[in-house]
C-alpha cells in the first residue's frame, strides 16, 4: 500500500497548530459526497475535509472524482521548543483491495496480459496517489508554518 510520511518541527504550541489546520479543514458531510459541484467556493476556502482534534487530525483533500486521493492522519506532539507534527498519508484501503482484486483476478490470463494489467494498475496508483500526496504536503506545511501565506495560495 502506498504510504507517504513526513514530519514538521514548529516553534509554536500544539493548540496553535490545531487552530491553523482548522482554517483549511471543513467537516465532511453527505452533501460533499453527493453534490461536490455545489461546494466549489467552500473548496477554495478550505481544501481539506475531515476533523482536527487538539493533538491529532484525520483529513483528506476535497478532490472530486479521484479514488486515489490520500487519507491523511497526523499527530501533534509537544516538544521543548514547540511541537512536532507527524503526518502519514495512505491510499484508501478499499481502493487498494479493489486494485489487488483486479491484479490477482486475472490469473487465468497469459503472463503478458497479467503483467500488463499489473503495470496499468500500479501506474494508476502511483500517478493518482503521489502527486496528490505531494500537493497535500505542501498545503499542510504552508498552513502550519506560514498561515498568512496559505490564504494567498487558495
């Protein structure tokens, strides 16, 4: 399963980091799922959906029709000089199971066909997951380190 991890050391207390993250995260609702085109203005203001707690967060980018968008889990731990944010991004487990079923479900095909199907599935995962993970990392890092600059990026 694709996993992308990074850490950010910040010289502000954990509650400030939580407040900064809450400015770019909005609650995931049924409306976001069934009527995503109605949330374009909200998406511009807050590009993430999920929840932010005082010492952790579980979010995902509000991207329409991308099953490979990473799920983002983070922990905010106090340190002597401020806080450390540890972020883990991973592919939705149901999507990974589906991809594995496609790859393994073609065992009766010729070796060349099996190889081609596996390569296409892996390419979908790599090119669908990692570019979005890198963009999410940039958005999260900018929000935590420079919250005023983040407003200009949106």
